[in-house]
């Protein structure tokens, strides 16, 4: 009876937490992509059983989940010591993950990977330690798996470890043989566990969050409960985005409305991160916003968008106005995926992510851009809290394929949102332009006004 009561209490606790998280998620701005969780670790550490329990729990409690196919068990390459075995498994997992992440808006709240990118890093380290993989190929494989595009999408890595003795005990508990396989040997299990810990120590600073979980002395129900609770709490933390800011005292008030980045002397400033609503309401905080103007090479046309009312503050100067830029807040996770940790490098990574999320286009600001234009307007309280860091993309609109995020922008009706317009049209309707956009027109486009006639020069 006691066991049944304890189980019911645990279920009630988890379902209550799940209900709270789901309510917060439904009240928040629509997610740009799902939370991605990877499980990896030692054989027989209990990860597959835990994954099944977690996925079923989330799905039955209202979360849209997707469990990626575990590839090692279906790999056509027999020799597990052949590097091609893990090249095939990690490539197959990546193909499925990339397909899922390409959907706008996202089809899932949570994506669970049973052995994926980090698992590949662990196995390649093991093969290198066993001299089954040379240094050059090992470095190439690591560089591929550690590219920012891949690191950026993994929100949480769960590493399950177990002692070799317990692993073997679990392996043979329900088998009618004691013969060992190519991996299920005490020395190999011990060496692989060492490779996992080595890989974790080597890369723990480049991923957002890594949890190591030793299941040697824990039963499966305890493991599933603790992991499910932990993940629900992490989901709750991640629902409200944490945005970057710095203290307003770092800004020189003698600067005009527009200036260049180097003039502000904030290149080496360290951003802090708090929930967006707390940052937005504090007049002592400045929020850097990387933005992008997309124009044609002749500087005669520009992409125009308009924000959705449901995802825009009623006090926002963007509301009901046409914008000639895209972009947004620096998020806490952007810090982990920027190649460098200075403000400009993080801003460039943020802009790359934002452009991909907002219009489905790959864009990466050049490393040679060291002194972009900045905008800091102080004509109202809201504008005074935001610093635009501006970039420009000259493109051929005939070949650029744009897919506006419907949760962020208006995509239908008689508005100009999502259209490429001549500069003359915007100048004739300048009252409907947002204030940053008016300034950007003056900075990035050459034109003269002659009475009612507008002439580009």
C-alpha cells in the first residue's frame, strides 16, 4: 500500500508541474523552435528506458514531442570499432533533427535524441583513445560536430553513466548466455566511460547545459522520476527568454541618435541576462539589438515587414508601423554559441539566428565588419532602453527566398509586410515608418527630394 501511495504522490507532483509549465508556455510568445534534449552515455545505464518514460509522460500531459530514432541498432555497418559506424549513426540522427528544425512554425515543443551529436563526440574520442581513429580525422569530425549551427540547437545533454559491473549485470539479467559482445566487456566499458568523462570535461563550456547522471545504485523508477522532474523544471526556466543587457551608465549621453560602434566604447562590455519582462521595465538597462536591413545592390529597393499585434507590446514604437529591418534581442544561449565572447561577436551570432528564425534565410555578418552603425534614440522611455547594432545585406531579391515567421510578422492582408518595395514608395508614406527605419533610410539610401518628386541618386 505504501509503495502505491508513494507512486501516486510522485505522479501527482509531476503532472502538477507539467500543467504549470504547459500553462506558462501557452501564455508566452510562440516558440521559434523546440527544446532539444540529447541522451547519451554508457551501455545499460538506463537511458533508453528513461527516454521512453519521459516521452510518454510529456506526450500524455499535452506536450508535442518527437523522439528521434535510435540509429546504432539499425546501422548496416557491423564493426562498431570502424569509425564509419559512428559516422553513419550521427549523420543519420542529424538528418532527422535538421528536417524537424526546418519547420516554421515548429511542429514540436520537445525533441528527444537517443544518441546524437554529443554521443558521436564521445565515441570518436573512444576510438581515438583506442587508436582506431587518427588525429587528423578525429579533429575533422570534432570540428564538424562542434560547429555553431549544431551546438546552438542542443539545449540539454543528459549523460548517463554506470559502473562496468552494474552494466554487465543488467546486460545478462534476462539472457541465457554469459558470452560477451564486442563492447560489453569490463575493460571496454571502463575505457568508454573514461572517454565520456574526458569528452564532457573537454566540451562542457561550449554547450548550454550538461547533466551527468550515475545510475549505478538507482532503480529505473527513481531515475525516470528525477530526470522527468529536472527536465520539467528546465522547461519552465526556458519558457521566458533571458535577454542580454548592460547598465545605462556605460553609454555616453553625448552621442547622437546614430553613431558608429567604436565611438560607444562598449566592445569589451560583459552582458548580463535576466527575464525579458524584468529588463524591459528597468530604465537603468540598455538592451543591444542586432538588426539587418536587406536591400538590393543598387540601393533602390528594400524588404519591409510589420509586426503582429499579438506578439508586440502595446507601447512598442514598432506597433502598426512599417519596418525596413529584422532582428531582435540577444538571448542568454547566444553567448554559448558565439565563437568569441565580446559584444560584437555575440551580436553577429544573434543576428544570424534571428534572420534564420524570422525569414528562414541563412545570413552571417562578415568577420571584417568591426564598426557597424548604431542607433540610440532617447525620444521616449522605451527607445532609450534599446541600442540597435545595424548590419546590411545587399542581395538579389529575384533569388532570395523569404518565409516570414507568422507568429512574429503580419503575412496577409493589404499591408506592405513581407514585400520588397522601392524606396520612393516608402518616402511617400514616411509617416507610417517606424523611427529607426526613418533613420536607416537616411543612412543607407541616397536620395534627394524635389517638391513632390522623389529622385534616387
